[in-house]
C-alpha cells in the first residue's frame, strides 16, 4: 500500500505536469477514469502491467514511478530512525509516512540532518577544546597565574603584620604573575580569535597546516609524477606556510610522495586493486602502494599513518570516517593491529559509529626499518587505507564498528572504550 | 604538635604563597618542585599532609598519589590535590588514584587553610 501510495502521487504529478486529462490517460491505458483517479489518490494498488503502460504514456521510466526521488528520502528516514533505536519509529511504514505526510517527513529528514551536522560540530569543537595543546597550555598558564595572584594579593591585603621583606617578595611575585597573566591572556585571545577564521594559522599545529595544504591540493601533487617539474615547483607554495615547522614537514612529505610516485606509476593503480598483490608485483613495500592509492587524483579513500607510538602523523579524512584532531584514535582501528605485526597485512570491514554509519574496507600494513643498523633502534610506520564500500549504511556482515576517538564515539558497548563519550545516551544507544 | 606538610608544586610563586600561609598557621612546610622522588620523600619525611599539583614536571601528580597509596607506610597519608584542570574527568581520575581532597585553582586562602586544618585534624 505504501509503495502504491507514492506511485499514485507521482503518476498524478507527472500527468498534470504534462497537461494531460485524466480521462485521456485512462483511455490510453485501457482503464476507466474513476479507476485511474483512485490510483492517483493512492486508494488502489497499481499492477505492474498497468504501471508499465502508464509509464509509457507519461514518458517516464517505470522505476521512476515506482521508486521516484523519494527512494533516497525514505532511506534517509530509515537511517534517522535506526540512529535512535528506542524511538519506536515504525520502520516498515516509512514509505507510507513519506507518502501521506510529505511535509512532516521532510521536517523529520531535515531535523536528522541538523542533528548530524550539530554532532559533527560538537565533535570538532570538543576535539579542539579537549586535546588542543595550544589551548590547554594557554588556559593552564592563565589559571596558574590567576591562582598565584589571588593567593599573593590576599596575603598582602589580609596580613596586617607582614614583614617588610615578605611584602617586597610578594609584590615582586605579583608583578611577575601579572606579566604572565597578560601574556597568557593574549595567547588565549589570539587562539580564540583565530578559531573562526579558516585561513588563520594561529594555534594550528604544523601537521594540521601541512594537511590543510595537501587537502587544498586535493591530496595529490601532480608536479611529483614522473616527467613533472618536481619538488622545486612546489617551493613557492611551501614558503607560504605559516610556520617553519610546517614548511619542514611539508618538504618531508613531498620527498616521500616523490619517491612513491617514482616507484608506483599512477597507471598501475586500478580501483579496488589488491594493494598487497600490487606491491609484490611492483617490488615495493605495501605501505607505498597504500599511500599511492589514497593520494592518487580524486581518490575517495582516507589514509592514516602512525609511528610506533601510535601517534597519527598524517590524516587524510574520508567522507563519513572521522580522524581525531589531537589525542589518541580508536584502538579498534586495524592500523594498530598492523602496528603490532610488522610485515603482515591486516584488513577489515568497518562501520563508522554513529548516525548513518557508513561502511569502509580498511587495509593496514606496518613497515619497520633500522636506520642505525644491527643493534640500533627499530622504527615502525603503519599505514591504513580506508576505502568507502558501496551499498548499505547499516552495520552487519561481520563489520567492526569503530569511531574516531572515545570522547566523541557513539558506540555504546565498546570493549575498548578508554573514557566516556560526550554524545548523548540516546545517540549512543 | 606542629603539623608537617609536604608541598609539591612547580609554580614557585604559588608554592611561596602556600608556604607562607601554612607557616603562619604553625605548620612545618617542606617543598618539592617536581614529581620525581616525591613518593620517596613521603616515605622518608612521613608528612601529616601532602599537597601536590596535578601537572608536575617529570611525573604526573596522579602517579605520585598512586605511589603513595601503594606503599604500606604511606598509604593512609592525606593528600590534597591542586589543579588548574577542574574538569569532571580530572576529578574522577584524582578520586580513583586515591586523592583525599581535590582543590581547583584559583582557590581562596581561607578555603585552603580550612581544608588543611580539616585534613591534619587541627
């Protein structure tokens, strides 16, 4: 009934858009005008044969009439309902709801989108407030100076019989703390002022600067491909980065990307290719292929690279798969499984925790090297490619539900959780 | 009897102010400026109260508290933790580590003295 209801509405809209009379269309497909009227008003189910005839008369595909643009909208309603498992929404009646109450359905979809957007904003802001070392340092400096000023001033004001030498010391301390306070407040204001300017570099870590630059270049540097002008052509852009540390990091990544480009030609990177097989074929480390796959022109896949401590040293986000800006990432990422098993590829299907969690296939590999030779340090670098999987947004099929970091993860039953999530109980479900 | 307070605080001006206040209160105050060796100092000095900062150079204040609590001779020493990080999870972590009293910076001198009196039983 629900499918028929939508189809009837679409039939009527299409006929009226073409300026056709109901009676003429009914006659053309061999039914009575009152019967077509019932169909158009969603009171009769339309048979497949009649639907085919009507589609032919109205010049549209049968699928368009049967599914319509509402297909995606209904999927959106279902996703919104499943994001709140206790909501009691009748999932099996989503089509009927959309057909009978299109305005309310649009409102529900809009609210779900708004909630998702706000959650993303909360995630970003919380990440910034919780883990941003610049903010944390500035706040700590200000609060420490305030604590000292308060105690010292209070002593000076309330201790009537204070000895002159103590008075002099405290006055000197007060002066020093007031200067610290001024500097700390200035740093804090500079940080907060910069937080709403996309181009501002105030308080942005060098790694973020480099990632922002690479993102602006679409995560691909064509200059480094064989036959291209090479790294020298990027020097002017590198010089435009705000900090010397970021310029140094950018040059390091350019060197890595240039070496990768020389080893793995773009032509060898077929979508969906097995990176391990490809690496074997080309005689290169799997990590090289993973980087090339993620950093090839237009690649949708995300990329995370960490060192032996687990710190993320490069984050190319994938749509729907969040990476933490600071702090530790989700311990369930295959990246960390790979980190513990150098030389062994790790692959897993993942579902991003939260509303409308998307599915991804992750491939991770860890390479180790010994720059100091025998007896020297072992350096490890793990690389994880996160490629979106098409079809379906629901968990299942053995996929692991993962987040970006515990603080903003919606997974409620996670055995690896380090700290509570700021997301609501309802969202955590 | 004079109470002995071990103060572990890396901010010299805060340490000086607290030391002054507690000395006038009649306490004997010894100070450390980082967390390294703090637990050992508690074992050797056996203070009546430990006041320490959460964020210390070399070693977290929480690690110091856990070390104090883990040793049978110092396990029941009252510990007051000072911190500029007053968030709920810091407080929870402090309680879990065994902190007796958690005080957020900036604090008032009167509040500090009242807490010290309560903890050393004066």
